């Protein structure tokens, strides 16, 4: 079975999009985050080619009512640790089969991007969707024949995150999906203004 995990933080002011909030204010940044998360689930969870899960942080917020409601999307906890530890725990906790993990702040994400990434896993052990800042918005593992654990000592939030993760996968077959951009700063928001405005208007 194919599994898709959308990682999300509790959507409250001061807890999400802090760099963006410095440019547009905490209320506007949180509204953007809520709208993007809602539309990410709306677009991706309706696709029957995979099962979608919402992985939330902190764990204590798992049962709160702040999360977007979408049929058949179970919520799971992200566990503790840095980003790499939390992603590893999510991969390890899934049922057998290929797993793809994405963030919740990619305005341009579509089911076609996810379908292509799963297709690439047919010939690769791992797949990445590159971000323009040197990181990645998508990571997926075939998880056969064995467990992959490439997140150790990755310098998160730097332009070396993707390169370091790939280096940890030396000897494995790696494929690359589309390059997309997230929205971390006010400048990012300006570059994706058209997409973002459509999301916020319809939220």
C-alpha cells in the first residue's frame, strides 16, 4: 500500500511560519499556514492512489480541534527529536509499502507531483523533491529490501540539507521529482503571490 504523510505544526500564531511572520505579521502568517495546510489535504487526500496521513506536532495537540477536517485522513503524532528524528520515526511507523513525506507549506503541490514521485520509486530506493533553497519539500522511500536511515547529522534549514541527506544514501538509487518552493519569508510570498492569494481567498 502506498502511504503519503503530510507533516504539520499546530496552526497557532507564534508557533508556525516565524520567519514569514517577521515580514507580514503573526496573524497573516498563521492564516497563510492554515490555508495552505487545508488545501494541501483537500488536493492530496482525495486521491485514491495512496492513503494520506496528517502527522502533527506537538504530540499533545493530536486530539485538538484546530486541524482541518477531511474525511478518511487519520492524524498521527510526529514523536520527539529534531526534524530528522521525527521523519525517521514516521517512516518506521508506517505499514509495509512505499512511503512519501511532504511538508504542509508548499502552495504549488498537486496530486500529479505525488503520483510522479511514487512512479519514480518504482526504479529507485529513494526520491526527493528539491526546494530552491537547497533543502527538499518531498522525501520518499521504497522501503524494500531494507530500512533507510539517511537523516543523521543533516544540517537542517541550510542550503546543504539535500546534499547531506543524499550523501547518507551512498550506494542507493536516488531519483528526483519536481522542484517546488515553500514560503518561509515575505520575499517567498511575493514570488508565489498568485497561488497564495487564491488559497487565502478560498479558505
